[in-house]
C-alpha cells in the first residue's frame, strides 16, 4: 500500500497568519493534550465559551461510555452564536442567503438576534414549546431553517432536523421516535426555478396517530397547500407581532441540544444525541482551525442543514465564531456547472466546503468552468463525506484552488459532532486524498481490531477514538443499549472498549491517515449514509419479494451506488421486469425517498447463504463489482447460486 503520494506544503504567505501556523504549534497542542487531557480541554472551554456559570469539573468518565463534560457549567448555545457578538459585530453579515433564482439576502448579527428571538417567542407563546420538548424541522435551505434551530436552542427545546429529501414514511418514523410535538416546515422551496414542495409530505407523515400537535409553515414559494385548522399555522402571520427580545433559557452543559437521525448497519436509523457545551466548543474550535476563517472572510459550505455538516459547519460553528456563513437554496449545477464559481466571484468566497460527489459532478459537467470566474478570493477548500478520489482531488486543487489553496480533507461523522482527522491549512503538508492527522486533542488512532494495538503502516485497521472528546455523541435517543453496542462493542484497547467509527483506515510511513471506507453494512451514496437494512426493509414491503440483499457498488459520480439482489416469491416469477423494478423503486421512494433508489436490481434465483441461513454479502459485493470470487463457497447451502448470479450480473 506504499504508492507514495506527492506532498504539498502549506502556502507560506497564508501560513503567516493562520490559526495554527506550523507543525511545531500542532505538536505543542497535541502534546499538551496528551500530558494533561483535562487541563487542555478545560482551558479551551474557559477561553472559547461565554459561560453563564463556570463549570466545576472537566470530564466525568465514571459511567463510561456515558460521559459528562464541563459539569456544573451553564450556558445557552444561541447566546454563544449570537448575543456575544452584538458588541463588536452587530452590523456584520451573519448569514448571506442566495436563493435558487439568484435572490440574495444579507442577515446581520443584529437581524439574526431579532429573528431568532421572535421565532423563540412564537414557539413559546403560540405553540407552548418548553425546555426539553422535541421539535422536528423539515425545511428547505432558507434562513428560517437556521432561525428555527437557534430558536429551539434559545428556549432549550431539542431540535431534530429531517433532510427535506426524505419521504413521508421516513419523516413519520423520526417524528414518532423522538415524540416530537411540533413540526416546523415550509410550503416548499424553489429548485431549478420550479416549486419543490415539502408541506404535502408533512401532511402525509402526520396522518393517523401522531404525537404532533402543531405545525408551523414558513411560506417561501407561496404555492397552494392544505391547511389543517387548529394544527397548521403560518409563520409569516404569527411572527408579525412577536417581540424581538427573548430571554435565553439557562442550560446545563450536558442538556441536549439536538437529535439527528442517521443510518447504522442494522435496524432503523438512530437518533444521535448531541449536548450543549461540548458540541458547540468543538464546532467553534474546528471552524477556527480547519477553515481558518478571518474576521472579514466569507465562508460557504454547500451541505444541507438536514445533515450533520449543515448543523456544525453552516450554522453552529460559523456563528459561534462570529463568521459570515453562506446559505444556498439551489442546486449547484443549475443553471449550469459554473453556478458555484459564479457565487465564489459574486460573494468573494474565501473558504469553500463541499463533498467529493459534488466535485466529481462539477468536474464532469464543467471542467473548464472555474477558469471563467475570478476565483482569487479562495484560500481554503474543504471536502467531506466520503473518500475523495485522486482525479477529483487534482482538479479541485489545480483548477478550483489554482494550485495555491490548501485542501482540507475533513474526516468525521454525525456521531463525532465535528472534524476529528483533518489537515490544518497553514501547518499540515497535504497529500492528495488523505485526511492526514488527528486534530489536536482528539485521540484518533487506527487499531488492529484483533489485538487493540496500533495498526502497522500499510495495514488496514479500524478507525477509533481512544478517549472521550467534548463533541462526541452522548447517546442514541431512547436506547442506551444501542449506543453502547453500536460504538463501544467492537474494539478494545488495553482491555477497555474504545469508540469505533465503523470506518477502516490505514497509516502511511509518515503516520498520515487515509480512510478506506465503511467496514459495516452502511453504504455511502453521494456522501449520504444509507443503511442496507433500511433499503432491504423497504424492498421487502413489495408483496412479490421473498428475499433481498443490498450492497454498495463503486459508482463513478456517487462514490457508491445501491445494488439490490432480489428473490421473488416462487409462484410470482418475473412477469415484466421493467414493471417490477418500477414498483420496487416506488416503494423505496415512499418508504425512504429518492436518495435511496437502487442503481442496479437483479432478480436472482436465490442468495448465497451459509447453512445456518446467513447471507454472504461479501460474495454479493464482489459480484456487484465484477471481481473474481476468492471466498470459499463450497460450504454454502447452494453453491451453484453464485455462478448463476454472476452470469446474470455479467449479462
Ligand atoms: C464517511 C458526514 C472519507 C465515513 C460528516 C464516515 C469520509 C461517514 C470522510 C459519516 C472523509 C466522512 N474521507 N470518508 N473525509 N468524511 N466520511 O455521519 O464513512 O453523514 O463514517 O457524516 O462518511 O457520514 P455522516
């Protein structure tokens, strides 16, 4: 595995003023954390957070893996993101919003303060939302989505954002699991200049029994939607008479801030819980270090607030540090693949953060587009969500970054709250498609799962974090056991369970970390996490389906595509394959959403199973990839099925 990657040194001019200027500074921080872990984090928390009351204890591991950070401390995350900036930044842009149709709105920190307070008052006064209540947010990328999040934080309600691409069923599952009493949505948004509707999905999700009492609808595209009397209310109407002053709820450091549902290898998506102080601390620190945002910079992350990247690096991180964050409603390839670069020119964007899948699409559709725009403002380019392939990296570095920007390949997950392995743009010599080194304070290590020892150079091991860190997941909502089992069951170091990410990774000769991908049954489709179990459960709802196994298959644009092997019930057979595929895809659309549609479906005569009935997914993965089968298949219940499926797939 020693195909040496070229090394790119940090830009010297840039490094002079960077938050972390060189590797000596990096190592000093890392050493301090190693020598005095609690001192390191305690100092950071004292320096970065505006506490209402100071904490009395840094880290409580007595009930590990359930941990507490900054016990006794009191704060309010909305105040950390807004109020504390008013003295020095009230007229600075907090959010620059660009709509699908090119409409631009600049929201200053003072505007944000007023809008969030009005929103908070509305939730309290009209909807009776109280501290600890769960509020589901199903919104397009409009500023009101950020106001809604911060309004919840201000009054101590726990938000749970559901990505706008999820179906009514998926939304219902998440609402029910969180027992949310309020849903905040919009009539719809604009997408490629056409209305894209959300409210009808909410209506469908709330049919029948539901814990939801009230729905707040932001009127964005002003299309006709149904209004259920006594349940649905217009934000645009209710907000008019609300006071712009709202006292912030005093929150404990460990009070929950939000839930975000994410896919695991088994069962339904789990509600990942993040709490207040630790999360906001690391969101802010990584924002400052990894993107190196300066006072007058404009930063743009293209994610959606429905994913963790949108939470930490569109809303909480940038606002906590007092930065200007861009929010974009549209599609990055509309009206053409020059859209993001036109936005870079127009807003003079300094840091740009996106996913490899977007880079591949922009590269393919508009290789020459960056050259048509003034990209000179760019300093740092970020990537996240999946391993980036070297050709995409090269284009990003050379054409988008004009050979002068640092590329930060940020590795992290919903559960880590913020980056855990990433280059620092002024310090770390970078290598293409390599997440490089753990951030200072994060004890991220690749371990050999069998021995718990550090993996040898070139040997793929398990990406773990061996000590708790402030922004780590605090629990799976309503399921303590699942939290322990999902993250602390697989790897032990010195006999103690450590946090395992679910990813494989490998060290190179410089100790740099390259992420190799998931080791479990999670597929990464266009940077979106998808559990094979969820997709299988959806397909099984089709009356003719007897058995199904879903695996990931490399896809040139999406990173991974979804490949489904389906066994139909004996007497049904495949009358009309095209119709059957359509019907199954419709079910997936209904149960999960378009993001889970299968790229390939094979109607197989059977599945490769062990004699005890376990489906051998590894074999199916190999077949999907067109690889030779190296596993021993002689012990299968019916070895002949492998050759039959192989022939079908090749055909
Ligand atoms: C993958 C997204 C390689 C990984 C922030 C992880 C990456 C999953 C990278 C989390 C990266 C994220 N290089 N793989 N830089 N960043 N991943 O929870 O498999 O949506 O476990 O969080 O994305 O996805 P999630």
